[in-house]
C-alpha cells in the first residue's frame, strides 16, 4: 500500500465564483478521474463522504478513508452506536499516539472494527473507526471525536489507520488552515479568471519560503517580515540581509 497522498478538503474552487458545497461535489469526480489512484489512499472530510465518490475511488482501484458526520445520518448513527454500545464479545483494534507542540500536548486514540462490513451497504467499506483527539494547552482541555469509514481491510491495523488520520489532519493544519485563515484565502473576494489560482500559488510559495527559513509559526513569520521588509527581500534573494 503506497502512502496516502490525495487529500480532499472543503474548499475545492470551481473557478466561477461558486464555492458552495454542491459546486465542489461536481468538480471532485473529474479531479479524481484525472488522478492515478491505483494503490493509493484518498482521505477526505465529511463533505466527501458520498457513495458515488467512494465507488469511483474503488473503481479506480484506490482506497478511501473519509470522515463521517451527520450529513450521512444513517451511516453516522451506525458507527457511533457500534462504539457506544458494542455487541457482546466485540473487541476493537486500538492505537494511541501522543505529541507535544510547544505548550500544547495532544493525545489521539483510535478504535477500529470490521463488525459493520457486512451490515453497511456502503461501496467497498471494510472498517469503521472512532478517533478521539484530546488537547491540553495552558491547563485547558478540549476533546474532539470523529467517526471514519474506510475501504482498507483489517490487515491495515489500528496503528496504520491512526497514522493516516494524523496525516490528514497534518495537511489541514500545516497548509489549509494556514492558507484559509492565516493568509486570508477564505475571505478573498478575488474569484474571476486565473487570479484565484495565481494567488493560491503565491500563498504556497510564501509558506514554503518561511518554512524553509526555519519558521514553524507562519503567522509570526508574516508579522516579522511585515515589520522588517529588508529581511523579506533577503528571503527572496533580492537584497542583502
């Protein structure tokens, strides 16, 4: 199994100013069709938990791992009920990871099961999982729980599933959150022609430059270079530091 590499996130741009969810879902099938998915894993947010998309991924000989929320009420109910009220004798596969980032500690716990594989009528479904993410920062604790469904079989154990989930969140946190919030992409009113793609490329370039310069906090880097434009030019190789 090759590493996960295709990440679907709310925010696929249609190029015509229509960023509504319906518009995004019309773009994704064509995007997937153009990609070589064989032997690859596609991870996606809840918006992309759609029968047609999961069927297409399997038809292209790829695998999927997608978040399940209330937009798929029957599926969400089945998964959440399984983990809240497990059948007698059911033993879940489990995995735990822990990370420390500055003043924030984060623990992730995953429970996985094949118990619904024959019950669900979802295309290619093999396992379901529940992931609990607990963060502690400056004494404040927050907890988030998400359900997942995947076409990966039980030979892909709980630890590997948790790694894939972490990879999905890592892309969201390191790229899309930075672009959408820190760099204001979500609030941009530039939506015509090639301008959105050009600005997206420029944002990605800035992110790559500041991270290559050793910054882990992009917002702090932007403030630093805004106050010291000479160092920003030096970063571009246009002026001495």
